[in-house]
């Protein structure tokens, strides 16, 4: 149904004369190739955005024309773009609510008092919603910023940008070089009582530089800053400035720089702190530098530098996309889609001005909500790992803010929203059906359940061919990949040291035998020489045995593969070093590494096992479990399972063994006879299939494991 041009309430306002107050200015902006006009109230610091049609109507409000006269002039000028009378009434109401217009009718004292009370209640409610970020205005920094304008001119210049880049790059390279020392035992370093005190001292200083950066950036392009104060962020006092004057800047890149300069300032301080941390000896200065670095880095990555939270990067992203009020409009657009397509309310109007903008709004709203939940969970778990009670309080508060209050608002929305009130019964009924359907899917509908892990085809220890003595390769009898028979010579080593030892031992043995034969008349001496003779005979036989072992012989039948492709004549092998492998590709074993979280399910609930070779990932092969190793291990059977070798298992950064994993794993031996194996030390993708199970039970176990691992509760 088309919207009516006329309004039944028009007679109430048609003779009203209004004009814009002198403390309000209007700026022309362009968003996504569309012209908009932004009205700035210098008294309250608030901004209103209007279309060109609304701007023309505002321009006609000079305090002498009535709304009826303005409407008639607009009919001639705007023609097809003429707004309806209801839209004109809404425009005047919006301007009046913002207190930027005055009229020929004296306002009601009662109405003004009620409006003031409503604004105070709104501010109080906003503070209650965010108890960990309470703002307390304290002073007007405009005079100070104006008197130190030279700082802004120096910082926001080509020289300033070059200095910033050099310092930050230097700090980044030093951080990468000393990464292990910086991150070792991080939680104990950060959450120690003495370090929390240092952090409480450093945090306001870092944030003061951050906020002054915003203030100077506003001054750099002609804006004004009239509010500075303290914000109790998690009960820690940190400074803040009101840089809302940025909204009047027509150039979006100037607005982006104002939004980003705080993050850039923190990165600069973190880089300087990194340089100081490297140069000074352990002590108070080094500890303060570490905390400044931590605040600047973590704050930038998780909060100010992340557009999914409504801090600096959020405003930068909104200006870059040219979508003002991105967060609120994103939530409103999600609400519109729900009302329009889920509840079938055709009278609602979209918040987006194009299909692309609608996608941006919805994607941002959903992503920001999920990320806020993620950040609160991570912070709660991190704090609870050291201070359990405080972490639980943070978790309860985040659940209240992110889940309970939004759900309560959704429940009451059909009774308060005029568009939804007409269909409230159907909306409630449909919502109940939808919730029951979701619960049924989560708790009652069995879903396929599989455990994925990786394994490796390996050569057993008994198939290793090792050098039994030190020596150089004298001659190669077998090429790599050739089938050999049991007893066949593979290669021959030459050991000049061993040959010399045999000659020396032989001479010593001859001498000892002669001395023994000559001592037959001296019984005591004869017994001593006999012991020496027996020892030398034993050493000689052992040396001869090692001489014989220089000829490497195949212990069984199979395919011989050299461990090193560069095996050639003259190559030196140490005793015990692997020369190659005697492989039977028809019976190579396969070992899969299963995490400690999944082993119980794999051990008791596996119905089938399938394999995929890394060399042929498109083909599946049937397998079965042959044996479970009863205890967990952190030693991997092959490097191909580690992340460094392309696998998925992280190695322990403080490992004592080359292949020591960060967590424990259970080794499961699998049948590999169905797969056409042509190589060993190959990664295998393994899928254990279990009985179907509802998703909710899996979530419950995952949460329970998390609490057991983190808090042992």
C-alpha cells in the first residue's frame, strides 16, 4: 500500500513557525556517492544526518514561514521528491528533540522537565549497561590544545609519519627477535600482584597519549574539543576526550586519521618500550617498558585496533565504508530482515540505501556480536585462571549483557513495537515453534559424528639397516628401490682405523702368547699373563667381528631404500647411524595420533574407520583398529604430523626432544592393507566414525573438558 502524501495530524502543526538555532551548523557530506547533510549542535556536541530533501526544508525554516508555507514551496521545488506531511512532522520532531530549533510557540515547562528527566534516565541506563566503562567529564581542553597547536602541525606531517614508521619497524623487528623471551610464562608475568600494580600505573599514561592524539588530530583539521575527563574502565581511571567534532569533517580520510591516531600512538609507545626493554638491564624500568609494550600491543590487537568492538577501529571502518552509525544501523537492519521475512510484516522499512550496504550492515552486526562474546569468554577464562571469583563475575556479567538482556528485549518487543503489535500472537507462536524446533535439532535429532585426526605410514624399527661400525662407503652393491634377498650384500664400508686396530691387536696377541709361554716356570706371573692373553683374544675377535660387519648384509627379503639420497662412495657413517630401510610395502604399519580429549570416544564408540592418503586425497580406503597404545605420549612418530611438517600437531616451544608435542596424544595402530602404499613416512588422513548423537551433548562435553582443563572443576 502506497504511503499517503497527506497527514490527518497536519492541522496541528501547519501554522507553526520554526527556525534553526544559531549554535547549529550544517555540513555537506558524501556517503557512497550520495549527498547528505550533517547538522552539528555546538552546545551539546550532537550530530544529525539529513537527506538533500530534508536539507531544503530546513533551509526554508527561517522563523517567518509557517510549515504550511514551507510545504507549498517544497511542492514546487521538490516535485516528485517531495516528502510526505508525516515525514515533515517527523523531521520537525527530530529537530525539536535535538533542541536545535525554536518556534513561535512557547514550549511547555512540564514537557521540558520531562525531556530532561528522560535524557538523564537514558544516560543512567547507559551507564548501568556498561558498568565497567563509566565516563566522568572533568575539564575543557580547548585552550590547552590551541596553545600547543604546533605539536599537531609537527606530528601530522611527512616528517612525523617517517619517524613513526622507522620507530615502529625497529620495535617490530626487535619483538620478533625476542618473541620467546617476551611470551614465556605470560600469564604469571601479567597477573602477578606486583605486575598488576605496575600495569595500573602505566595504563593511564599510555591512554593519556592515546587520547591527546585524538584531540590534536581534531585540532589539526579545524575542529574543537570541549570535553575531557576520566573513564573508569574496569574500575581503572583512564583519560578520554570527546572527539565527536570529527563528524563535521567532510573529508572521510581526515575522519579516519582522527579515529586511527590513538592506535598509531599506542603502537609508537609500544615500539619505544620494546627498544628500551632490549637496551636496559632487568629492573623497574624494564618492567615498566614491558607493561607499556603489553598495553600498546594487546590493546591494539584486541580492542582499539579491532573494528568489531566500538572503539577506534570501528569509526575508521565506518568512515572507510562510508556507512555512518555502522553498529546501530547494522542491528536495525538485522531487525528489519527478521520482521520483513520471518514475521512477514510488510510495513517495515529497510535501514540500508543499497543492496551492498545491506550486506555490509548485516555482516558487521553478526560478526561484531560473535566477536564480543568471544572476547568476553577469553577475558573471563584468562582472569579466572588466576582469580577464579573475579573471572566468574565477569562471565556472569557478559552472559547478562550479551544473552539474557537481548532475549528479554526480544520477548517484550512485539508488545512495544507498533508494527509488531498487530501480529503479536502470530509472532509469539511462530517464535515458540522456532525455538522448539531449534531445541529439537540440538537435543533430539541425531547428527553424524566423526573424529578426524592424522596418522603416518612408518617403517618399524626392525626394518632399519644401521652401520655396526664407523667407516667410509667403499662400494655400493644395491641401488635404491631394488628388491633384495636375505643375505644379499647391500654395500661395503672401509675403516682404516679398524684395520689398524686389528693389526695392532694381532701384534699384541702374538707378543702376549710368547710371554705367556715363556712364563711357565713362574706360576703367579703366568696367571696374570694368561688373563691378559684372554682379554686380547676377546678384543681381537671383537675387532674381527666389526671388520666383518663392514659388509652390510640384508637381514630379510624386501625393497631396500637408502635413508639419504646422497649415499655414494666415500660417504662416512657412524656406528648406529641409519643407512637405509628394508621395506615391505604390502605390510607397512600405520599409526594415528588421537588427542586425549577424543581417545575415549575413539576407543569405545568407533563403528568404522576410513583413510585417505596425502598422495591421493580423493580416494577413501577402509581400515580398522589393530591396537591401542595404553598410555599417552608427547613424542611424535614422524615430523610430517607436526605443524612444521605440514601436519596439525603443535610442538612444544620448550621441548627437549625434536618431535615433542605441546599436548599428550594416544597412539592408535591401524590396518593399512587395503590402501595401495607406495611410500613410507606419508601423512594419512584418518576418520573415525561414531554412532550419531545430538549436537547439544557434544557441546556439553566440550565445555566440561574446558572447565576441567582450565580450573580442574
